[in-house]
């Protein structure tokens, strides 16, 4: 915005263009600020619920993919994968967040530093 304003002052862009684009940019900025405020208002319960849904989807993605029609398969892939590379034999997906973290951890088996994440005493 600053550079465009300087260009307006230097006469590189017409005033009409500056006015129109300035209003558009201010509107976009307001939308982004509103969206950020909305993120701050997500409760801890909603965050846990979202995390649970993501993990459930990651766990069932293969099963869901195999059972769906091609249009639903495409939607699932668009949700989980952003891009793929292919060579003669292999497909290399680029996962979207947070699925990238899940895939990386599953590949490296880095789920927990200890052998058992349930450190509660057994009730024998």
C-alpha cells in the first residue's frame, strides 16, 4: 500500500486507480483482522474438538478414500494434500497442515519420547 501511495504521489498511477485499490485493500485488511480476532475467540473445548476430528480423519483417511466416489475422493485429497510429485514408480505427496506433521511423525515414529505415553499407575 505504501509503495502504491508513493507511486500515486509520483504520478505513476492515476488517482482514480489509487482510490479504488485503496478501498479494496482496506476492505481486505478489515476482513483479515476480523478473521484473526475470530481465531482468538476459539475456546479450548473447540480446539480439542478440532484436533480430535483431524486425528480421526487422519486415522480413517485410507478407508474413507477407498469407499468414496471419485468426486468425494478428490475433496478428501484436496483437504489433506496440497501437491504431489511423481517419478517412474512413486508418488510423493506434499501434505497440508496439520497432516504434514502427522505424516512426518508417523514416518519417523516420533510419537512419544517414552515407551508409553500413559504414565498412570495400573489399577491391579
